[in-house]
């Protein structure tokens, strides 16, 4: 069974940094795409970044040049490095994988950015 576990969330002041991890089990990360989403308080879930199986990376405009996604296939883990965080980056961050019609989500990790 595919399982995703996010970690690394914390409370941080604006302009600070955080390193979020998404550890995958039950399948190999190699060649597979992983998506990062977040849900800000009181708002809908929003896409943050995609890292494809071939290593292509896409970011939402508001996080470009501040967030960096990477993958460590040998550890079955993807990382989202958050730099220069802003209060609007606060929320629960999730990673997701899709296999056919099946979507797999972690339970999320909370990021709180104070001004």
C-alpha cells in the first residue's frame, strides 16, 4: 500500500526557512511524479509544486524563486525547501502521488509563518 508521510513543518518568522520532506513507502519513487499542495487557513487547497519522474519541476508563481523542490530517489523522499517565507505561506502542506485513478495523500505538515 502506498503511503506518504510529510514532515518538517514548524512555526517560523517571516523571511525564515523550512525544509519539508515527503517520505514514500509501498512503491518506488523512481520515475514517478510527486505533487505538493497546501491549504491555507480558511481557504481552499492550492497547488504549490510538481516534481516529475524525470526531474522537471514546476512552481506556482507566488513561490517561484523562494521554494525549491528536489527528489532523493535512493531515499524514496522528496523535499520542498521553503526560503524567505511569508505569512501567506502558512498552511498545511501535503504531498500527493497519482497512480491511474488512485490518488495518495499524506496527512500533511503544518507551516505557520508569523510576521
